[in-house]
C-alpha cells in the first residue's frame, strides 16, 4: 500500500504546505510558551476562544478573512452524521465497597447505591463517564497521573447522613473544598449549626442541605445558606426556602424587598404558601336559610328537656313518685334538718 497525503502534481502542490503552515502559525502564537491551566477543560475553552478570534484574521494579502472563506465553503461540505461517532474506550467494571471504580490505575467515585454492581465506563481523552445500564450516574474529569483518586462528595451523602461522624475527615470533603464546591459559607453555617444543635445533629443538618444541591443550583444554595445564617435559621428547611427564594428572584425581573439593616428575617413555609394563595371570592356562610323550616316563629325556641321515663304518668291516670327522685328528696330533707337543729 502506498500512502499519499497530498494530490500529486500541480493540482495538489498548494495543499499540504498551507495546512502545515497554518498549524505552525497557531502553535507559535498561542501555545508558545505553554499556557498554564488548571484542567483540560480550561485549555479546550482557551483553544475555542482562539479559534473564534482566528476567524477574523487574513492570510497574507488575501481579500477575505478565514471566517468568510469558511462560510463560502460550508455549503459544499457533507453534513455531519445524526449520531456522533464515539471515540472513547468502553470498560465493564465492578464497583468496590468504597463506591469506586478503577480505570487505568486511577479511581473514580460512583453513587454508594451501586456498590457491588457492574457498570459501564467510557474513557475519553479528557473525561470519564460511568453508566448504569443506559443511565449516566457519574462524570469526572480524567486524571492524567497514575494512582490518583477523584471523589465526588454528592456520591457519599446517603452513607454520611447515617454516619455523620465520618463527614469532617472525608477525602471527598477535602476535594470539594479544593474544587470550590464547598465554600466558606458552608463552613460558617456548619459551625453555627453544630454550636446550636450539637456536632452530630448539626452535621446531619448540613448533609441534608447538601442533598438539596441535587434539585437546586449551587449559586442559589449558597445564597440560601448565607441568608439563613444571617437570620440564625439553622435548619435545612429554612435553607431550602431561602434558596428557592433566590432562584425565583433570578427568574423574576423585579427584585424582592430587602429587610432593614441589621434585621434579617426568614419567611416560614406556611406563611409563604398562604401569601401565594388566590383570593377567595365565595360569600361568607350563613344560617338564615334554616329559618325557612320554622315559619311563623320569629325566634327559635329551645325544646324542653324530656322527663325521665320513670317520671311519666301512668296510662290509667295514677300518679306515683319517681323512684330516682325519692332518695334525693330524703337526702335533701336530712341535710335540711341537720342545718336547722342547734
């Protein structure tokens, strides 16, 4: 087999040199010296920005820019396939008792509910994606060195809520702090909750707050923590309410009214629900309709209390004293006599 990277003859004389020359220009102008970045994702974002800026550049004395040439050439290109081509490498791995999978000497965390199960791991150039069946359960940035561990704090919250004593020294907590996901606001609210409720209950309350991050954005959750801390509300319910208020404030163009300086207030959930109820236009209840059943009587009379069955007169007109009232009259008579006697 003979490989030819360019068209032979005069027809392809301009192809290879132009391609290689532009790659060298891009490398000399953007990658020399080597940029310092914190992750591959940051480097890829920088390369994308440089590509967009390069669309406005002109090559030597050509009349149009690179972006204009590409816009004219785009209709002549074949469309991309509907399904993207998978370039990663697939592994079938078993989750160990630490809720981790080992991929190329490095370990990545998965949710604790998958311990002991077999999952599919797709290894890409810059990230690692874990699937349980067809569902994506974890996504990590790929580790470049060997023997490293990347843990996600959210994967261990179900286990830590049962054992809050293991939370302060967890490796996942240290990595969350270094990544900026566990902010100083979290630490301040945690310290206040432990002081108010004790270490165990305060830590459990913080874990319940972190579980809210699965349904709320990180920025809204941090804003809810800050508002609850200013008001002294050290419960997960109060943080959830304040985080939802922050989320609604972002969606609503009108800002919410701020409390007076030095007086932070937290709205309770019941009051908030009652405030958002629609107005009740139904008339007040009335009992006037019941008077229709008693025509001719302006006022309702209380029916007399029925007599005891032993006090009813006999059928033939004979009257006899009530046996239940007889002892009572004798008792009252004796007491009356005792009061009269000197």
